C-alpha cells in the first residue's frame, strides 16, 4: 500500500490542467494551479493550444503561498500568465 500511495499522487500531479480565462478577443489569463517547483511548462502548453500562431507574455505573477494568498501550501507555486495572441 505504501508503494501505491506515492505513485497515485504523482499520477494526480500530472493531471492538473491550467485554467484559461478570456479577457478580450486576443488576451487570455492562464492559471496553472499549484505546481511543485514552479514549472512554467503547463502555461506554455496551454498558451500554445490557445494561440497556435504564437503568443506574447504580457504579465507573469507567481504566488508561493496558495492561490488566495492566505493559505500556506509548501512546495507549490501558483503562476498566472497574461498572454496576447499574435
């Protein structure tokens, strides 16, 4: 059972999908959820899906203590990108 639990947690960590919100016709905000180590790969993948012809990062915000800036969840970084499609 002990070997299954860490494997299951790693599997769940890989299933986290970033959330995309539209600001206007070509501008989007991407929230990658909590990612250990502060990786920006989920944001890059989602940005390439939303803007297949390319994108430009307008703003990047990193929160190290939870998405609501109140809770403390160690080891996770929340990254928010504001992008504009080219």
